[in-house]
């Protein structure tokens, strides 16, 4: 009797409740969220169960915009264009792009988050947080970098094949300070950056993956959701690439990621009223 009762017991979800004439996400009415929430705040609500801190909403917007697109050379853009070139429908082309976002493309955000968590554990073991606000011991940072580089040619979140100073990183970290979100994880990222440059003997910029890693940790988003965050941000770019491929290029072409040129709008400023 008890076994039959367990089989009939409904399974549980804490995400969205649907009733006649009523939709609630994490307890909030959808029409109230529509009136008062940014899209990125809704994303945060779904992923974490709560709305972000009051000053973090704008930062979440900026984090998502920073990942919108990075040209035709990333594997996801090439995959979406290649699928579109074969005649795949839009959902297939976008899905091909999404399926190309993995450990070595997009996955650096999660890897950088886990690296920062590992560094935090190393510092805790070495008494690195005995004095709040004090910089982590240089010797612990250097030992961590040396150990990490034994198994990986480069640290996730550092360096870029194009940018010597990633403009997205600079703005995101400044915005985090403005929003009062830059705390322990941003501090660790900056301290680690110094140790990385010391070990490399040259300037190694923090890229957008590293900045996003620190900020996602500051906002309480777990590492296993980092790729999902990146995908949610990159889908509009994949859709644009698929559409341009279908409407402006011949089908079944061989897409060279290097031999291309930009012919869109010249540099222009965003209107102040936007």
C-alpha cells in the first residue's frame, strides 16, 4: 500500500507555478516581473531563486551584453553559419552554435570560477585571510600559479588572442566597484593577475572570462551554471550570424574564419537617451 502511494505522489519543482490566470516565477507574479525587472534580473531569479541585490541589476545587464558577440571567428559563430549555409532552419543553426560552447569555448568562465575557488581554499589553508582586507601572501599566490601551470599551458581567464587589454574586463570591473559588488572574488582575481604576470614575465591581461568568473561568484551563481549564463548571452549573436549567412551568402560555401572583412556601420556612439 505504501509503495503504491509513493508512486502516486507528485514530484516537486520550486521554479514556476502555473494556475488558471496566474503565472508565478519563484513566487513572483509574471506581470509584476514584466513591469519591474530587467531581463537579466529574471535570469538571475530563475538560476538562483532570488532577485539580485538592488544595485546588481544593471551590472547583470552589462555582464550579459559583454558576451553578445565576438565576431565570426569563435567556433560557435562558425558552427551556426556552417549549419545555416547547409540549409538548416534557424533553430538548427542556433543549436549548432550552442552545442559548440564547451570546455574550450565559453567553458573558461566555469574553469576560472573553479580556479578562484581553489585559490581561496589554498589561502585559507595558509592563513591567507587572517587579516580582513590584507592582500594574499605573494608566496602562496606564486606557488598556486606554479602548480596550476604544471598541468595547464595557460590559466583560464587570462590572456587573449586579440586584445592586449580586454575592454569588456575594464568596464565590468569598474561597474562592479560602482555597484558595490566587487568583494572577495574580485580582490582575489586582481591579486592572482599580479602573480600571473610575475610568473610570465610579461603583461597578461584578465580577459572577459576571468572578469565574469569573479562577478558570478560575487553574485552567488554556482560554477556549473557558468556555461548556461554564457549561452543565454550569446544566443542573439548566433541568431544574427545565422540570419546573415542565410540572407547574404550563397549556400554550401566554405567559410574561412580569417579571410573576411567588416562592411557594417562605421564606429558610432550609443545615443544618450537609450
